[in-house]
C-alpha cells in the first residue's frame, strides 16, 4: 500500500496568476536593458545597431502577443499589460526608424 502523498506533475512557471503581465514586464525589462547597450552616438545624433534593433523588435512582438492573448475578464490585468506594452513598442519603432535613417544617410 502506497501511503506517500500524490505528486503534482504540473510545474509552476510564473509567479502570479497573470502570466501575461509577467511576460510583458519581462519584455520591457529586456528592451530597456539591452537596446541602449547597442546605441552608438554619431555627432549630435545616435543610432541603434542591428542587434539592438532585432532585440527591440523581438521584445515588442513578445509584449504585443502577451497583451493580445491576455483575457479581458480581469480588466486591470489587461490595462497593465497595455501600459507596459506601449513603451516596448515605442522603443522598437524608435530603434527601427533611427537605424533606417542612419543606413539611408550612409548610403547616399
């Protein structure tokens, strides 16, 4: 007869009940830490190198998917995911535009 406690095979991956908010916080944190590391000052302007652009696009995509897949029932969680996804999207658009303008300026 087995008297041991039943083991749960489900592992807990996230800290809270709202993993979408955690993923959005993670994406924003990675974008804020890594994208400025690839910024190169050029005179009065600066641009972000290609690895920083790719990281910012990846983080923006992760934050967007996390926001879109967040359920609407706890409205505050959806709003927090939106508020945290917007700066990540801004960083991505800013990095892509500055990189594109720098590449166009160099090639002309």
